[in-house]
C-alpha cells in the first residue's frame, strides 16, 4: 500500500474517531465557515486536525498526550515543517475548546483574516 493510501485511511479513521472537542469545533463552527475547512487533512507526512487551503491555516487541538516532552518536540518539528510550507499553525488545548469556545472561534477568525479579506459590505 502506498503512503498516500495509508494516510488517506488514517485520516478517515481519525475523522471517525474524532474527540468531543474536535466534533464541537467542527459541527458548531468550522464546517460552515467561509474559509472552507477540511478535517484530518494529510499534508506532507503529517495529518492535521483542520486545514483551510484558502486561509493557509492549520488548526490543531491538543489533548493531554501532547504535554509530554517528546510530544512537544514532535509537535514543534511538525509545526516547523508546516510553517516552512507557508502555513499558519494555531494550537488550542481541548480544555480551551471546553471552557472558552467563543475565544477559540475569535482566535480562528483573526487568523483567517490575516489571509482572507472580509466580504464586501
């Protein structure tokens, strides 16, 4: 099986097994966003949680498994790779989504606005 097929299957599995926070952000904000986000999108050797090609924006939601030293190092390497492709990467914890959903949405809007001009009034 080719790497792209493996990644496609892995991305599909990740979408099916989305965390409650990923579901909340997707169904209550991102799935109808004008910047057109996709869930669990392969980019290079990585699969990102949410991606908008139009805004060149990656959104990552981090659970507790991301707080170990090894995971932080991996995430930093991953972020450097994505940024080297001209992408903006923003990270939130699952707790951020749980307790400050409106703030998370405002931060995403601000990041989108850096690349996508607001619609004309």
